[in-house]
C-alpha cells in the first residue's frame, strides 16, 4: 500500500509495483489510516506523503501546522499502526537535514542532522531521527530529478529560476531511487539509506548543461551562497551525502554529472 500515490515519487512507486494499492488517506488522520490498513491488510507500506511546499519550502514557513501534520504527525501514525500490525514500513525521508560536506567525506546515515535553517528541514529531521529507533526502511533522497516534464523535477524547477545557486549538492536520479528502493524492499532491509548519486554537482552546473543540451537560448545568473538570503525566506540545505553504505551492499550508482546529462538528453526528446 502506497500513501501519497499521486505525488512526484508516489506515482513512480505505483508504476513500479504492479500489485500496489493506493491510499488517499490523510496520513495524519489516524482513523483513515487504520481503515485503509484494515481493509487492505498490506504486507508492506510505503510512505511517499509529505509537504515540501509550493512552489518551494518557503511555503512551509507560513503553514507550519499543516507541514507538521504531514511531515511529523503523519509518519508517526503510520509507524505506530504498521508496528502494531507487523507491517514492513518504508518511509521516504530527505538529506535536506544537513549543511556542508562533513569535511569532504559527506554525511553518513548515522550522522545527526546539523541544519535547522528552515521549518521544512526541521520537521523532516525530527521524523528522520525517530525512524532510526525502529525496524523500518528509511530512504533519504535529495533534489530529485528525472527526464519528465513534472513541476517537481529539479530540471524544471531550476529552469524557471533567473538566479541559480553555485554550491555543490548531492542529487537523486529518480530512476535510480526506484530501482534501489525495490532492491532493498525485496530484501526486507531496515535502517536508513542515502539514495543519492555520487558527485556532487551544483544547480548552476546543471543549468550550464541545460543550456548546452536543451535550450541554447536559456539565460540565467550565477548566485553565490552569500546572495541566497536575498532571494529566499527560509534557509536552504546545501550538503553532500555519503554513499558508502550502499556500496557495502554491492550497489553502485552513476555519478551526478553523468545522470544529469542522461536526464537532460532524454528531457530534450520529451519537450
């Protein structure tokens, strides 16, 4: 059973798992969650629901209660009800709870969050850390991109910005996320995993490649980290995650720039 089946990532999980059942329940509504679990009796629940804000995380600063319900209360209700029923629980988290590159080695799954500059990141950090204490599969992704024309696709987001940040970040190529998640789910793995493509790469570099591959007429400006507060209400997580845990599982991913180029070439064909 997939909660949040109509979201950017939820739709792709629905397509990947043919026998999945969508739940349209508000995950912060305990009675609705219980009804769906009792009616379906799933052996696995994947939580893709949550609030990231539209058009961006600044929305969460003005809608804190709604953000709290979706990013903290809801995941805890799902965790509680799944544990009661011995249901394998998969939670989609984020790496946007860190800042920096941890001395060049990237942040591992066991490093505590160190970024509190936005309410969105604080709520995701709270639920992320709680998942560490329970036998669940907690998947962290960052700045997801793919080759589809979806407003949540990082490529589309960045293409609409006049000023683009030139700070290196970890990113997640969505096809890799789905593939790796399926592998881990089939093995009934538990614990936290950083599902990101080694790199990192800056949003500005992505737009340079976009201009080269997709739209030579596209114009944008380079923005530094010092200039960022002039353009946003809340702070932004800029960080690099570590992928050693995946490598130890025998899972290798293409590097960030390679998957960006792959996505942009396919994106061009889809436009």
